[in-house]
């Protein structure tokens, strides 16, 4: 009889733990949405590419951001005045590979575009409403 009681208590505690494992990530995500807001273009750009910022090139209507994460490189082109749809594009290319491009009419950013860049140089370019910037070959020794 004693063993049955402890087993019953163990399953109740296990149920609570399982419930907590499901609720905690949902609550953390909800708090992040509330605190993060929806219009923060720098936070939004940072969240679409994983890794650390490797290069940022500013130009008249926006900026090109390149990120490095393990064996990958990622790029986005971000407008300085989000809201209005305008022509944007971003391109990234690993040396020896073909370019990966995202272009169209966007309100905040073009991309992310990602390439495998383990031990390879990459180059990126971005444009927003006719103004553009590019990096040349970067990340060669990293």
C-alpha cells in the first residue's frame, strides 16, 4: 500500500513537471514578443540571421549586414525608413559557388540569404530603392 501511494504522488509530480516543460517556452516566447515589439528593424534583422555580425556597410537608403555562424554566412539588406514598399535586393556568394539572391518589393528588409562558407571567402551586396553597397571578398581568414 505504501508503494502505491508513492507511485501515485510521483506521477502527479511528473505531470506537473511535464506541464511546466510545455508552458515555460511558450511564456518566454510571449514575453519576447511583448518586449521586442514589431517595428524594431535592427532587432528584426539581427533575429533573421544567426551568428555574430561580421560586416555592416551603410549606404544612403539602408545598410547591408553580413553575419557569420560556424560554416555559414548570412546577409540582409535593411532599409533606414521601414513601412513603404520599395525595391530591395540582397546577394551573397561564397567563392567558387553561385550567388544566392532575394529581391522584390519589401517594407523592411530583403533576405536573409545564406551560403555555406566553411573556409571560403564570401562577398555580399544589397540595394534599397536604387542605392546600393557591396563588401568585396570578406571572411577569408576566419
